[in-house]
C-alpha cells in the first residue's frame, strides 16, 4: 500500500472542475472504465459463481431480460455474416423454443435493444452465408430468412467457443450474476456487472457498472492506508464520494463515467476491499460535503508540508471552500519534506519534452510566491529566450513524481568556467580567480561579494580600469521542498494525525475545507 499516496498525489494534478452538483443528484450507479482507448480489448472474459444473465438498465435500475445459464463466458467483437430469421420476437424464451424445435447447429438469440431475433452461424463472407441459407431452405427451413452482416456495435457472447447470445452494445445492456454476486472480469473480481461497448475503433471498451457505495468500497482502500484510524478513513470516504459525484461523466465520450486509474480515482474492485474501509464507507453512507447547499470538489493530496493552498494558485478556478490553512498536523509526518536536483541539461530536456526550446539553460529563478508560500512562477533563462512556468505547469514540466510540490526554495551552482572567468598575473604565474567567492572591500571597509554582471575596478599606481565579469551560467539547481501533491483540500497524512489526536471525521473535513457542511 505504500504507493497509494504517491499515486493519488498525482491523481488530481491533471485538471480541475469548478462545477458543483446538488446533493439530490447523487447517482445510484457508476460506470467505471477498466479497458478503453488504446487498452480496449479484442476479447473479455466474465466468470461467476452462479449463472450469468443480462439485464437492460437505465439511471434508476435494471430489468432482467435473459439468463445465459452458463458461468464462464467470453465477449468478443462480432464481425461476421449471419443467417437471421425475418420474424421478430418479444422474448428470448420464444427464440430458444424455436432453436430447440429446429435443432440447427450454431443458432442463438440476438437482441437489438428492443426485439429478439434468431441468428444462425458465423460466416467470414457473404457468399458462404448464402450457400448455407440455400442448404437450409433445401432442407425445409420453415421461416423466411436473410443474410445479414453484424453491425459495427455488435457483441458476440460465447461459451466454450459456441455462440450463446448476440446483442447491440450501443444499447444499455449489463452482464452480471443471476444472484447479484461479485463477478470476475478478465481475472479481477468486481461487484455489479460488466458492460461492453464497441466504440469508434471497433474494439471492446470494458466497463464495470456498480452501485455508488459499492464502488467506494473499491476506491477507499486504494487511496488510503487501510490500517489508519477509522475517522481518517471516514474523511477519505466522504471526500471520495464527493469527487465521484462531481466528476460523473468525465469519460462520457468514451462510454462511461470515470476510469479506475489515477486520472480519476484508483479503483481496485472487490478484490481490494477491506473491512476497515468498508466500515468507513458504511458509517458515512450518503454523506457529502457541501458549500452553500451544493456538493463541493473535494480535492485531497498526500501531505501539505505545513500549509495548504488556495485553489486559484494551482489551477484557475477560485473555490471559496479550497482556501489555504495552517496544517501543523502534517509537519513531521511522512512525505512532509523532499529535495531534488537537476542539471542545466536535464532542465533543457524537460522543457523540450514540453515543447519549449530556449537554448542552453543559463539560470532559473523563483518569480513569485503565493501568500501561502508556494511557487506560482518559475523563471527559466536560456541562451536565446526565457520561459516562465506558472502554477501546476511547474510540476507538470519537471515531473510530478520528482518535483513533489510547488512548496519549495531553490539554489543554484554556477559552471566551473563561470566561477573562474578572471585571472591575476603576478611575477611568478597567472592565477584564475573563483568569481563565485570573490570579495571586494569598499572605502568604508565593508566586504561584499561580486555579483555576475556587476562592474568592478582594478586600480594600479597610475590608473584604474573597470571590468565587468560576464553573467554566470548555472549548471545545477537544487530544490528543497515541503509536502507532496498539489496542496489543495485535505492532507491525507494530516488527517491521519488528527484522527490519532481524537478528532472526528467531520472535524477533519471542516479543518481542511473552509466553510463546508456535512449533509445527506
């Protein structure tokens, strides 16, 4: 579990939504993308301890429509030609009765979301399907039939390679246990059911459709240490519930609500559930944080380093409940301090990866700080240009797992050539001077360092000559930082400390989120 905080410290660093939702808009079900986009599947397997069935669903519930009567099936893309009876059926049982009466190998029911049909065979080309249809008609087929090609959204369900069901995946169909037991989807166990959709690339997007509270069973143990005090876990459960409601539909264009990765919330399903975190979910069931009667965006992070931040100093939205607060509970806890070093070449490489080229890196400077002490502008000076990185873009450029927060100070070390760019000629030899440690004495005997680009005068018995050293080029930059994550909202390590000190979950949430209420 040690990596869960590393992961979630990043989870909310990608974007921010300033939208609020009414408490009454809490969904009963959530659709979680398991395999999608580049990771979409050619084939997906579902297993259950009892029969697998299919149900139609909407936002409010599910309606049983067909018992596959097997407990181990595979879903694949239907790219075949089929023989299909022209007759439409109201119920799958009517199709199954005809299949029994006909005794034709390879026949199975097909559902288009409204009506049932009887399909026969899987053919790689239209001619083969027509030849088989001719043979069936010669053998006395009693029904009118046509050769059809599967639509680009069709899914084929097989048991031991035999087709048992076909359906249009653009319709709202869920595959689940007949007794509502957890099922295995591609080897991992989940509550709820499996939804398969064929998107624009034709592959199968694999989705877990699950009730909201049961979804949280699989989230909280992946976002917090399950051995932590129950009040800190309850605070985590409320924050996760808020995040879920606020973020519903984040992946709507891909056919589901949220993904199961750090882009949304880490979700491990039934196999990762623990009694402590399930208890935290149950003891806060239906509870949300609200501000002015609306559900808030409950951002959280690993460790604040001693003070949280205002939302607009990380992203752009100014949220009244995400205000910087003193957080002594995080100080001294794990991940409260860190350091990182970059060479000038590494900085140039980081900028290049972000599409920025300002030549050789000569220096970096902190441009501005927020009132809470975090860096909001970092100036990078190159040989033919400058770039100012702002707010979250600072960490995004250098790497979220390297630059742990923007709560840092920075020092730099000049190149060796820059340190020794002046020589003194004596009677014996020529000696290079280290400009980084060169001092000068004023007429009133004050000693000060010589700065890059600052003129100094060399005085002989007969005259003086002003010399201006070239600006020093820096070759190494050292960051000394506090905390881990964006610093918005709840510090997870701080919440743990508060719970150890006897604070309840509502106290914890109200400390980190300004002006909120806990409502059902």
